[in-house]
């Protein structure tokens, strides 16, 4: 398929942070072949799409997603009989097929919202792997998926017995990494600390669970097999252990010390900010989130600590990426735009910087910056179109009018939004 987008207002995702006006972008198959000022004669067999008055930019990259939920608050997260029934259903073929269908739908909703690359950082039974392979083979539409399979932790760690597989033995943890690699995952996800839903102390949402020996065992094995490691980490002591153990991307984050900043630089590690779940949990009543006041308090603590740590990292030149942590309560798969806008609002960066972070910045952290994240010749054609200027108002990203993923064009992307949920989120985020 040959397409030329003409007369576009282009944000190309590179360090050039201003709009380029009246630009033509030529696409041949999956690749961008040229980006030129003005409108040149069409390449042979090309279809012209006139974007006069509209805005063209790279597709968004979501660095932290769980694709099994649609953001509807559920008692399953709290354990008990509901969680047991859910896990039992995954042991049947019919239950697993239905679950994968949900993952497939949520992945497509992310694509229709303008997210053309998703890093899936924790699934059940390698469901993300299955959907990724369907997308790559052309069986179903979807964004580029980079998937971790089930999260890995210690006994009693975050998600143990639910969404994580666990062991306390470093050698057994290495075997789990090998098993994940046998399933052809793209990265490894561990849970070094707990989270707001399993915290035991008020004001400490990220109790350290894994030992340094356990973290090093996972990281060393993953690195020896050519994979990077992302870690669920929600406290300063947890980040310190991440960096000492060799973690590549600290997911969520907390406040940093000068010594930790030096380790970030030495290791080449980064932070993935995830405001999308924490803000609703901190600001909405428990009658809606189905959690408790303990979680509300710790969510508020986490928001403040994540923002503080991200600001410290930015000031020190440490890469900060963005992810939604979707599937958490009030956190659907189509709201990456809220994360981008929240980054600008809470961390005080410009709209252009926030958008660049959510495109090329995130692509680089994910290890795919050489193939996506910017509108440049030779890059894969991952593009979105908006009616309004996102550099003036990031809510322009809320309703994209066109999506192209690896050269496949979706002209009228239809996101199935939960209207009530969106109204709630609009009041706080």
C-alpha cells in the first residue's frame, strides 16, 4: 500500500519540537520513505490523504500495560472467592480462549486510541504472547506488542499466587526466566516491591519483597539471554535494590538519592512513570474503586513519590518514560493520552516534551527507537492524526481521527469507551 499524507501539520517526534507546516509524508508498505516540504507529485500508485488543517505525529508508545482488563473495578483484585473462580476458569480451554479474546479486544482498543506500540509487562498464562503472535502473523489487527509473560517474584511478593510466578531460590528463578524465554518473551518483568493493594504499613506502598540475590539472579540470567528487565518498584529502598541488581527499567518509581542517580547513569537504567492508576485510586471514593481507605492513603503517597522521583530523574538527565498500567481500577486500555497530559501537568514539562517522551522517548527505552517513535524516512509507518494541535492542548490526543500501524491504515478508529468511567476520570485527571 502506497499512501502520501499531504499538507500536514507535522510533529515528527525528534528533537525538533515545533510543528512543521505543509509537509508531505510518503509511505510505501510498512515504511516511511520520505518526509518533504510542500506537496510533490504523487509516487506511482500512491493514494493521497489531504490533511489540511490537521495534525500528523508518531503513534504513541505505552511502556507499561496489562492487557487483560478494561479498567472496570473488580473484587477479583482483592483475592477471595472471586479471584479463585477467575484463576480456575483459566485452567479450562473455554475459559482461556475467552480470556485471550478479552486481551485481543483490549489490545485493539489501545491501537484505535492511537497507541501503536505497547509493552505488556505482565499477563496470565502467556496470553500476551499469544496475541502478539497473532498480530505479527496478520491474523488480527493490533499495535506492535513487546511482551514479558507472567511477572516473576519471590514467595509472598507482589502478585504471588495471582498474576506472578514465584520462588525464593535464585536458581529456580533462573529456571523461570529460561521458561519465559522458551515462550519467546521480549523482556522479563519482576516485582521487587509490593504495591498499594498489598501494603502492610500506612504510608509505605512499596515494601521490599525480593532479596538482592534474587534480583541479581533474574537480571543476570535475562541479560545473558539478551533480554532487559523491568521491575515493579514503588519505594526508594526498592529502587536501590533494582539498581544494585541490574534492573533496566524501574516501573512506577519513588524519590531518589544522589547515589541512586549515579547508579542510574552507570547502569543506563530508566524510570517508567505511571500516574494513570494511582491518581484515580487516590482521589475517588472506595465505593467506586472497590478498594479501602488504606489503599487510598498509600495511593496518594505513591503519586507524590513517583512525581518527585521523576522530576529528580529529569533534572539529572535520567530517561523517564510513560505507561498507563492499564487494567487497574479506572484505568482502561485507551487512555494513554491522560498519562501524557498528566506528565505535563504533574512534572511541569512542556506539551512538546511530553509528546516527544510518549513517542520517540518511550520507543528508545523499549529498545525500538531505531524502527519507530518518530516520523523519519526509514522508520516504520506508525502514525496518528488529530483534528487539533496537541502542542497547544494535549486533550487533542483523546480522539484520534486516523491511525496507521506498520503501514496498515485505520481511517475511522472507533474506541469503545466507558462513558461513566470517562466522566469520573474527567473530574480528577
